[in-house]
């Protein structure tokens, strides 16, 4: 049996080697993304990100101030508690009278969670978060609605640029969130909230210039 297996393996390898030149004959190395992808308008990163996120069933709320961002969140949660573990966000929630909870048990049944982010990528309309920001994955996987507080100066054109904003040395993992959790495994029907939040709301606070 082993001899037959080796013979079959050798025949497959011979076929692969025989056709390898054909497969690679038309290949061109991509030296620049400019020629292969529609470029992001650098002058309108915020509007581009907002439009692309909405195309993915996400929400982008542009806020003129921190207060406006937290008022928007307060309006949606209607005095229910938000699961949040980042100290700066907890302080901001207290400032704007938003009930918070950081107990691990609460995270198992929470409806709302709030996080910051490390960067926003326009091309893929993605939120980039590192483990040093999250301190775990419950805030991005357990709730029904995930709120993100971001700032306009965190928006960059592409994912490689977004990853450069992350402190790799302080992070055991990096999470890239592109729209609400989704699946189309069952009868090719799109279902939101399959593996995590069914609603993603990114509140982008404009730069104070």
C-alpha cells in the first residue's frame, strides 16, 4: 500500500512540475496598488469611511464633540447599562450619566458594549482594535450592539496603514472588525449577528481644529 501511495504522489508531483511554467507564464508582480485598486480619496476620508461602512450594514455617526457622541449612545440605550472595561471610556460614561457595568458575568448577557479603537481603515471600512485596548474579546463578541468611540485623526486610507497605528509590542492579538457579524452559510441567506454583535455603531468625533 505504501508503494502505491508513493507512486501516486510522484505522479502528482510530476504533473505539477510539468505545468508549473504554464501557470506562472502570465503572472505579473504587483509593485504598486495604484494600478490595481481604486484609490481612496485622501481629502475625504471621513465621508468615504462612513459611506463604505453603511454599505456593509454598519453605522457611522459623525459627531462634532465627545458630548454629541455620548448623547447619541445614551439615546439608543435608554438608561440601560453598557458593558465597558476601558478606564477612559468608563470616566466619559460617568461624565455623561451613562450607566456602565464591567463585571464579567454581566458581559454574558449584555445588550450593549462600548470600546475605543486603534484605527479605522477606509478601503475596507474596518475598525482595528488591539488586545491592549480590549483587554479580552467579550466587549466585541458578546453584545447585541457594539458601540465604538473613534476620532477623525484615527482614520487612514488602507489596512496596512491602520496596522501601523497599533502597538505590536503591547498586543497579543489584533482584531479587525468589518461591519456587523454575519453569515450566509444557511441557504445563502445573509444573517446579521451570527457570531457576535448584529449592529455596529461607530461614533467618529471630528478633529477640534
